[in-house]
C-alpha cells in the first residue's frame, strides 16, 4: 500500500536487480496531506515537506537539475498534468500600522523592504500623506503568508525573533477603580465565607425555564429573550436570573443521598435580559437549618445566625446594612427580609419556600456587591511602624464597664483597640485593667508623645468619675 505524498509502496521501491528507474516529481495539496497524516498518524519526511507547501512552478526545473547531477544526459520529461500557477495576491502593510502593532519606531520603510526582499518577496513602496505603505508579493512556495501580520513577523525575525520589540508592561490604571473594587469585595467575601465553614460551589449558568419563572420576577418576554436557541439540555435552556436554583438542587441531592448538607455559596454572573450588557455579578448562599452538630456550635442555623453572618461580610465593604421585611415569590412569607445600605437595596435573605425545597428547611441569601455604595469602601491602611501597647487600671462604679470601654476608645484616632484584661470587686468598687493599643501612622513615637496620649486618656477618665489605680506617673492628676 502507498499513500501519495506521505509513504511509498513496497512494490515500487528500488532494488539491486532493478534496471529501469522512473523519477517522479509532484506537488500535493498541503491541507490534504496534513489531514491524511493526522488520520493515519504517520510522520514521514515527505509529509513534513508537502504539508508545508512547495513551489509547484519549479518542480520540472528542479527535476532536470537533479537528473543531471546523477549523470544522465538524455532526459525525457513527461508531464501528467500541466501546472496551473496561481499568482499570490499582493499584501499591503502600512508603516504606521507596523509601529502601532509592534511598538518598534526605529525601522524605516526602506529597511522593511530590504528585509522582505532578502526572503524572496517582491516589494514596492508608495508614499501617502503622513504614511508609507509597502506592497509585498510573497514567493510561490510561501503559502503561509496570508496577511499583514505575517509580513510583520517576517520583518521582526530578520534579526533573531523579536529582539527589536520593546518590552512594555501593562499600566496598573488600565482597569477602572470600580472594577478593581468589585473584585476586591468579591475576594474579601470569599475569604470571609470560607473562614466561616462555607464551601464554594461552581454551577452552570443555565437553568430550566420552569425554575427561571419560580426564582425571578421577570416577564415572559424577557425570559424568552434569555432562552437559548440550541441548549445543551432541556433543563439548561435559560440563562439563570438567580444562582439559588442550582444551589438548592445541590443541597437536595445531598439530602436524597443521606449526606450532610454543607452550607455553600457561589459568586458569578446572573442575567436579567438578553442584551449583552444585561448581567451582573452576585454572591449567593444556601444553608440547611439542621447543621451537623459540632463543638461550640448549635445544631440549628437560625435566621439570626444568617443575619450575623451577612453583617460581618458587609462590614468588610465599609458599613453594616439594615433589614426591611419583604415578600418574594420564592421565599417563605414572614421569613424574608431585604438588605439595605442607605437608600439602596443590595440583596435579600431568609427562608426559601417549602414548596421549592420539598419541605426541607433551607435558608438563603443573595447580595449584589456592585450596588454597594462606592463611597463606603474602607480605606486600606498599611502600618509602617509597629503598634504600641500600654496597660492602665481604673476604679469605677459598677455597671458602667461596657460604656466606659466604648467611650474610652473614641478619645483618640490613634487608639485602635481597648482590651479588658481583668475585672474584680474591691472596697465596693469595680477595678478593671485594660490594654490600650495605639497605632502610629507615619513614624515611631517618642516616650514623651506616648506619655501625652496616655495622660489624655487618664484626664478623660477622671472627668467621668474613674480613678487611676497604682500608677505613679499620673499621681499629679
């Protein structure tokens, strides 16, 4: 068996007893040779040559030259099929386009023409207004040259594979601040939720049409625009308006297989129209109210546990939200609340309606980080000097410890933490010991500056009825 252009046959090979030799030269279609070689998985020298293409116009002349080198003087050439030459098309390359594409400003049009000519191109230059254009015709055997980017590659490889291309790093300001802030909020939320034992899930961006109607308030006309023409499956025919259906299905799968239902969250795109810009990024989560028991944790996850979890996550974005009772078709009546920050609704939380969870108790939330006010984003402060910790002890009236510590922390912007170390009753008074942590901003404090900060706290405590205990440095107060 023989494969033309790839592998010769055994019956036609040259043997020591052969007295007659036929020399054949041909050109094969590169695409056909490449596809046949891939199907048969044969890698031969002929395949490597023909799938890259040869100059068909020179086959006859090259064959005659080879036969003369072999010592033949009488040569009869029989042409089975005349070669139909196809002249390569002319390719235009603008010098301004070359500079914009590569960033190389030191290569002139004449230098480009010389480099292409050395590779067998026929080049001519035309001058235009504020620009020069090169018109290049590649050689017949250069079938890999299809457009201006190929000409640019030939010019740049002349001196050794892009040695002249400048290395330019992307600017950090190429992304908008809102885009960076959104990604930072998502990353902070992911870290926070995983720290609180929530598993991250990644689900499909498509759901069934029935679930899209149950978990959204979109009109039928909008849902029809969000329906795929050729869906993967019938239950994945509509772009999801919410991530909750997939998370609920995941929880029910664990319940049906008698597996513990781990609280899970997901962040990703949801869609509210068929328009290319009709999507936004949300963070959603689903919890089972009957969590597996563990040390230090109650077996039941309540509405208030979910509220506390969301408040901690939103505090990472700058401000704690407040809640307003609301009604959503897929949530349990009387056990659903919308999440608000200032005058913006940023999401909802509560218990999913039992008819959607097969009478299993599942809690859920959905938050839109893009709706969170940008002005409330916390400022990132990186300390360049270590904090300073000092301990103070006071006598004060019973029942005022909490208010005293809260007000004490408000007395200095550099006071970042007040920690209660000890508390006991003595002589009908309450004695407390606190550790005050100061954080200098731009430089280390001197001993006198530290003394001034402590003295201001002691003076405030004296004005509010507290007495300093056991410190001779402030005995003059």
